[in-house]
C-alpha cells in the first residue's frame, strides 16, 4: 500500500482530545503514522503527492453500536456485503451486530459462521453480539464466557427485553464474574403490549395502541436498582423519553452504567408518523418534541454516552401493510452522521461531543481499539464535508432495504471518502 | 322527480376517510344532501337512478350488520351496482395483503369502495392504491365518519341545531372510532362535549381534543341535551380493563337515576349493537320518548346515500 498524505484538514479525534487543523499520514501498513498540526507541507517528502483537505473534516471511522444485519436468515433484508457498503457510505467503519437473526446468535457454532461471513463479505469491522438468553426466550442465559472467547463483544436480546427480575439479577451476577457487557432494550412488555407509537395524543387520534414512556422507565429503574447490588458492565441500548433521562440522572452518581440513544429519537418526533407512515414505526417509538429536547439536553449533560443508528433494514413487503401489521424499524446507518451533524448545525450539540458519542465512547464501552486516530492504530477514518447540502433519496440508498425514516429530507454534511485499515473503500 | 336530486355539490376531499379531513362546509354539504333522502326513504318508491352504471364495492373485514346493510341499501336505492365482498371466502384468507386486494379490485374499475377494517389507517392505505373514491366504514379505533354524520343528522332532526348543545359521550371511549369521529364533528359544529368513561377506557390526552373529561357519570351527564352511549367492546379488550360487567353497569350503565342528571328533554343515542343491561338499561333503550336509537339507523341510510352520491361524482 502506498503512503497517503492529507493536509490542512479539520481533524476531530475525541479519544486523543484533538480538534485542530492539521495533517494525517497513513503508512504502508494502513496504520496512522502521524497526525495533527505538526503534519504540514514542510515535513513530508517533496516528491510525495498529498491531498489538500482545506475546509474538510477528518473523523475517526464511526462505531455504530446497534445494527441489525439479515445474515443468517433474512439475507433478503440485508447481508454483510450490503451492510458494509451502506456503512461505508455513512462513514461507519465498525458495527455491533444484533443477535436477532435466524437462527439466533445464542451459541458458539453460529458465532464462527458470522465471523467468517463478516470477514469474507464485508469490508468493515464486524463486532457481533450474542443473545442474553437462549432463543431470546428470556428464560435461560447463554454461555457468556465461551461466547466471549469466540469474539462476542456484548450480550443483548436486541429487540427483546429481559422481563424476569430474578433472571436479570442472575445475568448481572454472571456478567460480573465474566466481565461481560450486558445491553438492555428497555421495555416492559405488559405496559407496552400491542403498542406501536408513543402513548399520547397522536396514538389517540390515529387510533393506535400506545407505548407509554413508563414502560421504558420502569425497566431502567429496575435494572439500575439491581445494578447497585450486582455491579456488571451494563448499557441501556436506547432511551427515548424525558422520564428515562430523569431516572438515569438520579442514578448516575450511584452506579456505573452507560446509555445509548437512537439518532431517530434525537431527530424526529411522534408528529412525523403523520398519516400512518410505517417507515416511522420504531422501537422505542418516536415521542414528543419535549422528549426529543430532553434527550439532547441529556447528551450535553453527559447522561448519554453513545448515539446509534438502530439500523433495522426491512424489505418493502414488510412495510407495505397497515401500520398495525407493518414491521418495526428503519434503515439508517448511512444517514447516522449527516443526521447527527444536523444537531451541530442547529446549535444543539457541539461537534466534538457528537463525534465522541459516535466514535471513542462506544469503543470504550466495547473495549475495542477503534474510534480513534492514535498513531499506530488502524487508519479507519472518514473525510467529511460537513456543510455540503444533499437530499436523502431512498432509491440511492446502499442498504438492501430502502426503509429510511427520512426520505426526501434535506441534510447538510456528507461523507466524501471512507478508509478502513488505510484503504479507501468508499468515495462519493 | 329524480332529477331534482342531481344537484352538483362541491367537497374538498376525494375520499371520506375521516371527519378530521373535512371542513365545516363539507359537513354541511353532506348533511343538507342527506336531508333530501329522509322522506324518500319513507316513500313507496325508493329507487333512484342517480348512480346508475356506477359500481360500489363493499369491503368489510370485520363483522357488521347495520353499517354494511345500510351501505348496501343506500347504494341500491341510488341505482348503483353493489357488490359486497365475502371476506371469509376471499383471497385475503389465503394471505393476500390489503394492497394486493386493492390493486385487484382497482383493475375491475369500481367507482367507489366502502371499507371496514380492524386496523386503524387501513382505509388511508387503500385510498393510496386505488383510483376510485374510498369511504371509510370504520377503521380500527380511529374513525367511523358516516356514523358521526348520521348522529349529527339525528340530533339536528330532533333538536334543530347542534351549536350550543351539551352532549355527553359515555362508555368505552378507548376502543371507539365512533367516539373519535363524533368528537371531531360535534366539536366543529359547536357543541360542548363531556366525555365520560372509567379511566381505564379513557384514551391518553383526549382532553387535548377540546373536550371535558369525567370519570363520574353523574357529573358528566349534568345538564346535557344528548346522552350518547357506546358499546363496551369486550372483543377488543386484551387484558383486565374492568372488574365485571355488573360493576360497570352500576357505575357507567345508563339508568333512569343517572339520566335524571341530564336535562329533562335529553335524548338517548347509541350507535349499536347494544349490550342491554351492561351499558344501558333495556327500558331506557326502548323508551320512544327518550331514545332515538332507531331513528339513528333510519337516518343512517340517508346519510350514506348522500355520501355515496357526493363521493361518486
């Protein structure tokens, strides 16, 4: 591989507290050789070609902690190759895949399959999770220790929640012994039963069953109470409401845990469901504008640690149904960064913080050496024009499924190039 | 004679999916048009040829007696060719999706489709996929616009107005599309609305629709001109909403005692079918001085004739 030289870029690397104009050199091995303001025209060999990135940005490749891939079982929705292309177009170079496949990732033999497929078919870094319970049934826990040895980074039932309190306490104990990461999708099934949208005026008007914000808060409060006694690595996959923010704030100084939020809940609200738009049937549901604002405030108060795409590709047939029948979820990995940049452009969140929540924070939770631009690390990075305007068109999406929640939305900020291990794998 | 029914009317919508989409003038157009058909429906020769050559398809995914027969009669009296799909024997039972059913029917060039479906928003989805007009005959919990229109017509017929009336809507509001359509419609026409239900059957944030909320029926009925009772929809109740029908009747059933809190000349309405002895005392339901339940059914045909006529054009 030839060495690559980038100069005059705005470099944002939260892991190393870098936010400055400077250069970046990728060595022959695809590692970062040098970075920062000291890298300029004067200290690169004059015969070498360099790329001037004036007014462009370099970010570490994004680490997306909540991604659904259809392999195995739902290849028609998304396979590793299409996921990888979609991720690269969005500047995402590492993904954490959910275990909700068919068969479910709940034993070591399937992990081998996923790792092999991920390695052969995708160009990005795949970090698979396994389920917390066998067959996602919420009754018997999986082999955290053995699965971890095979390369599983964390445990979650993905779209499912552990309802049984005793089981949850035992999961936490085992996770403590084995130093495993537990990720919970917080939803009380009985309160959320048949629910599809936020329980409020929109649910009442549309005549749809609501999911109360309490359904999320109750599981969070339960788990954080358990955590006081069984202190394991614990992550709340996504929060969606101001009630949950309050619950988290009350416990933040008492126990250690981390929290995620979906870009959908940061960018949209329940009004966007409009006239039964099934692409906006999401879990957790889009909530009120007040809830959305409380989530942004939570980011600024460091109560939220990561932003995820909650990328859930669903084929057209699963969405061309009545709202009740339609599948839940939206494809979103390609628009994660541009949508997050909207929060920067409208002065909601500082750029440095946004990038931190998209790169170094998730890597730290997962204990992986990604999401940074440290010298000697793999050169996983993206070059971004954060001001470039463009319009989301579902026909142009790289993901196999076109169920974007923001079709026709005007965005500002687009990924120009994405590199993995120093190799340019995406170019607009 | 028949030609006098053929006046041109202007309406803002292509489809009748919900009261929410209509303007006050749309509503008045429909109600005025319906008034013409009331006497016709009582006369010996009920047949008109306004919709001759037009095809009406009734697509009922949920069981229905009065609404389906009402739409069928309305279409036939206007001279349309009416086909009622038998869902039990249709391809839907073989797993066909609503959109595919819609496209199949659309290829047969109907002029109007009347749909009832258990899912809220099903009529909206259908209307996006067919060229003809779509009339919503009830979708999930969302809307049942022709029921609200016939209720309004019944009230106007008896009370001569809606503006300024105090109307109580009582019972299973949570599961009721009739309640939602009536709230939008009667609100628009200037009534004051009291919504009465046990908290477990009260939809979230319903007061944001501009109504008063009551869980005490006597307070809710106080000084009302109209008491509209709703059916307890046990078939839609997935978990414990109520302790028992007996207790429900005690606190939320319409009895002479509770009715005495309303105005002396208050009228009783019910969209049917009724659970006698659960939400309404059986004698009150049949009291010809107070109950207008049969009249609602009668005017239902007139309202649906007006809707078919207007939306077919």
